[in-house]
C-alpha cells in the first residue's frame, strides 16, 4: 500500500510526530465556507476569520510564503508571514501542497491587490502522503481519472461542478413529482424474477432461502402492484442493474426514475415529461433551455416534436415492411447486423436502432411502438399491431420510455407466455404469476414513465460519456499486486 508514497513525505510525517504534532487530529476548527468569506470581502478587511481546506502549491520567499486554500465552495490565497506565526514557523516546511489545514487569520490584500488571509494560526488537519497532480499536467488520463475519482474531484474543479449539478437535477426531479402529489417509494432490488424491461440480469443466490435471485433490471412490475393497491401516483429513483456492455451511454448499474399515474394514458405522460423538462430548464438551466451536447446545441424547452415509430422506420428503410421478417432479415444482413438466433421483432427493432436513432436530433417523442417489442404496453384501439408507447430521444440517445399500461390480466399473461416461448438471455424464464394475479384484482388505466437519470445528467451538463456523470463507474479490475499508481499509471485498460 505504501508503493508510490514519496519518501520525503513520510520523513516529514515522522518529524511532525517527533515534534509532538498530531498529523491526523480528531478535530480542528472548521470555520466558514470560503465563498462566504469572499462575499463582500472588501467590507471585511482587518477582520479575523477561520477557514479550512486543501493547500495548493506553496511559493516560498524566505520570510514569506503563499499558497491557496480550497474547500468545496471556493479558493482563497493564504499568506504565511514569519512575524505572525512564531509557533508555526519552525515546522512550516513540514506542511506542503495537498495537505489539509485549518487557518485562522486577518483578511487583507497583497501589495498587488490580491485578496488574502494573513495567517495567525495554522493547524494541520491531515498530512497527505501523496502529492496532488501537477497543476497544468496533472490527472489527465481519462481512465485514471475514473479510477481515482477522489483525486479527479479536487484536481479538476469542473468535475465537482458537474456532480453538484447532477445532485441538483435529481433534487429537482423529486421536487417536480412531489409537486404533482406523487409518492416516492422503494421497491425490491433483489427479485425472484427479473422483468419490466428486456435486459440480461445479474444473478445471485440467497443462502438462507436457498433460492436464486436477480438484481432488478427495472422496478416497473412492483410499482404497478402499488397502483393496484390504490397508491395512484408513485415514483422511484434508484439503481438498476443490467449485465450488458459498457459504452459512453451504458454502465452496468445506473440510476432510473420510474413513475406511474392512475387514470392517465401515454399522452398524459408526454405532458408530464414536457412539464419535467420545463421545470429543469427553469431550476437547473436558469430559464435558458439551450444546452451544448457533443458540440451541437439543443433547445430543451417544450413542446417537443412527435413522430411515429413505423413512419420513421419506413423513411430510413424504403420498401421494407417492419412486420415482414424476410424483408427485415435481408435489410439486417445488408447492414451487417447479427441475424442468426434473433427473434423477429427484436431483429426488426435492431434495424430501427441501426438506421433511425442517429437521425433523431430531437427532442422528439417517437410513439406508437409495435406490440411485439412492447409486452407491457396497451394496444392501440384501431391497430392491435402497435401500442400506446413512446420514447424520448435527444441527440440520437434514448432518454425515456413510457406507455399506457397494459391492465388486462389475460392479455398480459399471454404476452408473458409468448416471451417464455421466444426466451433469450434478456427475458424471464417463467411467467410472473404474482404480477398477473395482481392485475386480476383490477388495475385502473395508468400511464408509466422511465427516464435514465445518468443520460439526463449527461445532456444537462454537456458530458460526452456516462462515466462523466457517475462518480464511480465500473472498470476492469487491475492486478492488486501491481502498482495502482500514485503516478497516474494503470496497468490495464478498460
């Protein structure tokens, strides 16, 4: 564990201990947030304040030293003068960049006019055994930034800002649904059957009950049980898990918002989505609906464009009928997509994803999806081949999925049975009998919505990868016997 620790830092640590100074005291004066000190700074000149944070590079001028102290709210220059710090001065060189300290001092300016706190008391809060990345050429390697997020956060202020924005986004999503009288609830993460989406699950085993369990791929079926139970407006924001690939848009565990509203349909949910985006524009973007994502500007102010799924498919695949398996297979082969062993409806949707999604600049509601790929959605009255379902796309990226919920227990049971017949790794191996039983007790007409919070945060922060908005994205494990590196080197790539 000590590989990569600078020897001189260990020497300074031991020297401090020999001098009777605890390098890791249980508590120090924490003082004010730096942003508060900076607010109205000139009106506070000559007043005494206390702040605490991390030291940056120290500039030594003999009897005078300068550094900047940074906390979560800002940064302020610290001036260390020998004449003000008689007790601290002999050990000053044992305190260095990246150390965490508490400083009490007098507010003033340097001769060049820079705002400064002239230290009168310095207390070491935590001795850093590794140096921070060098200011201009520091933690730049993208993978290492993800592996060492704890360094990335203090070395790159923009990263902290992005995650502060993510926190605000999640808070405002909650505020929006709370304002509509939805109840926030929690449903099981460990489930005896996986369902509510098409995805490969992570599997585990419960020893006491001697039964297999799955990490949920969606909370949908449990939330709809609550609609049956009379909790007419519910939502959940929580982690879901899908044992699939990793990309700029996919992480095996991610955060999902799902909401369900009784006595609503998919058109009502479109209104809810537009209302949510207007709320986020006002509260997160400051009223300006424009965001720049992957070098393109998008206007997120509603109303949004609408387009039918089958119309979009026909535009990009002329002469190919979505429901004609032979024609779809030929088109899929032309696109060099995998066709062997792929269920017909999934193959047709693969063609849609390959030919249509990148053309969806948006924001656009793509609606009326085929029934064969919408096992939980209500059929259209005038065409049973399609359902009352929509997905929201921006920049070719799906952000949300919604539909009028299927509440016909007989129809739902048959669709589950059809899934089992055509089972692949992304569908359950048995019918969810308990969910069908719940529907048999009667579920009111309802509209449901799922939004990927991570992708929403990507869009609103202009982040190009999902890993930029997930604090600790999943990475391939490095060899624990190799040097994981205080020098910023990793021995294996993701």
